[in-house]
């Protein structure tokens, strides 16, 4: 018998299947990272598609001089009066002015245009001293109800705070009090 060279044994049998590893549950952070990566790819593709689809459209710069015809900075839009009575309406507008224009202390109006409680009431009373006095009286009553009779004036109360959170809230409460009184 002729001797043949033996080759290494090759196993032609199918490999034994290993048990599939159970899926690993991803943490929320890992899932968010994968979603972020997928969204970034989709947004990049959309950006390229947009550029390709709109490359043929001729565009000219817009001359804003013909578009903008009014003043750019008109200040905060006037708030409609929520209260039907004049004193409550003044206090409500003063509250809105403090919220939108800023609060200050140690001055009726500071260099940036922010106002103290009395400065906001004075601005919203629009020169009507009787309306201003009524609003200040209701505000003092609201302050004394909350902080006691030791408070002697609106300016002193306003200036005793480091920030405007409490003073602004007191003007809002005074508006509610004036409305409840029908003032």
C-alpha cells in the first residue's frame, strides 16, 4: 500500500452552536448617546439634501430698509388692565413694569431704567396724584398686613431688600387687595 501523506485532520462537522448571549440592557445615558449619534447623522444628511435641493434657486440679499419701517425698540407692550378699578389697574401695571423693566433700590429710577416700587406706581399713575396716593396707601396696607406695622414707608420697605422678589410680589398682592376693595 502506498504511503500517502496525511494532512491534518479537518473537521467538516458544523460548529456546535453556542448559546446566544442575552441582550445587554443599555442605561438611559447610553441610549441617549446612541439616539444623539443617530439624530446627528440624520440632521447632517438632511442638511446636505437641503443644500443640494436648493442650490439652483437664485437668492438676492434682502434690503431691510424697505422692510423695517417703525422703531425697533418700543419697550414692553402695554398690558391690558386686568382690573376694572383704577387703583387696582395702576398697581397691576406697576407690577408689570417692575417685572418687565426691572426693579431697583435707593432711587425712583436707576441709570438702566429700572424702577423702585414708588417709581413704578408714579409712572403708571401718569401724573394723577390722587390715583398715585390711593395706590401707595393700598400698597402700604398690603405691606403692613404681611410684615407688621413697623414699616413706615414704601421707599424704606423697597430699599430694605437686596433683590426685587418680595417688593414686586407685594405690588401684585396690593393690586389684588385694591380689586377686592373695589378701589
